[in-house]
């Protein structure tokens, strides 16, 4: 072979040229990705109940949620851990499912967890469903307050959400997450004596308001290729929605609502 290339220099040049062209073509067409695309098949459900020991957490929190989740054939494996005040259920979704089917499985998981909320004891937190994101953050952006006085956390939170929406609109964006976002809350202040005059206690009013925040799933439609979850509307989306929650039905057909003044 060495003698052949020595006697035929044109063949040598041709071989070198072909090798260079092949290498250049391979570099230009080789798929490149900073992080591999992985489907989020793993996650957990976290629930808290202050003051409960591990045995009570297992019996009243972990087991009701597990029973609901075990109804889903999309889940390949469940592992639970119950300790004082905290219940955590780790789950794995079937590896045979496509990315679209995995997304639909997470929807069904959230629906089953919402159904399990009705079986949880009073004082338990709403179960938190978390998909474990597999990947690395390619960019981190921080918002800082440079105005006078204390930081306006509500304003900064809204600006962060606006910025997140813009990032989501970029073609190359796969996942976004806001860290340190302040949570907004609405306080309903009522006079216990006025509530008692209307035949209600503070616990009754709190229960009625919580029940009006309708987020429970209405069911699911299962098909040969995919499943579609059905949900009902009526969840709290503003202060006006909370003010309109009925507490007591009056004899004249009208209702006493949260935003009404009790005479």
C-alpha cells in the first residue's frame, strides 16, 4: 500500500482530499446538543400535617394517596416515605410511554392526587406534585430592587412572571423556573359574633370558602392511544371570586356571601 501511494502521487492527493471532505461533512452534519433531551419520568408527591407522627402520616396521608395513584397503569413504581409531619411518595412512569404520553400521565397523576385530598384529615396541606427536571440551567437571571425603601416583592414577582413568559416564547427554551417568588394570600377577616348570629362558626366559614375553590377533576376519558383529563371550573382567580362565595342561604332566597356585611 505504501509503494502504491509512492508511485501514484495523484492517488495520494485524492485520498487526502476525500478524507478532508469527509471529515468536514461529518463535522457540519453531526448532531450537537449541550444537554441530552430526557423525558421527565420521575417525580414525587409531598404532603405535610403538622403535629402528626410517622404512623399517623402513613395511615392518613400516604396510604390514601397511594391507593389513588396505584389506579394508574402509567406508573411503573411507587416508593413512599412517612415520617413526623411529612409524607413523600416517589413515582416512576413507565419507560415504554412516549413523551406525549408521559405529559398526559402527569396530568392524570395530578387528578388522582386531587381526588385523594377528600380523604385527607383536617390540617393537612394540599399535596404538592413535583416533576423532577433532568438537565442543567443554561442561564440564570436575577432581578434586584434598586428603588427606595423596602423591596416591593409583589411587583418583583409580577415582573419575574412577565420575564418568564418572554423566555418561554423563545424557540430554544425547554424549561423555565422562578425561584424565590413571593406567594400572595387573601385574608378573610370576620367577626365571630356576627358569624354566630348567622349560624356559622369560624371553622364553618373556612370550610365553605375552601370548598368553593373547585379544583377537583370531573373524570377522565381513556382512549386507545391517549387519555384526556376533565376538570371543572370555578377555582379562585381573584378577590371578587372570593367575595362572591355564598355562606348561608336566607329564607327569602338570597345568600349571605363572604363580601356582605352581616346586619
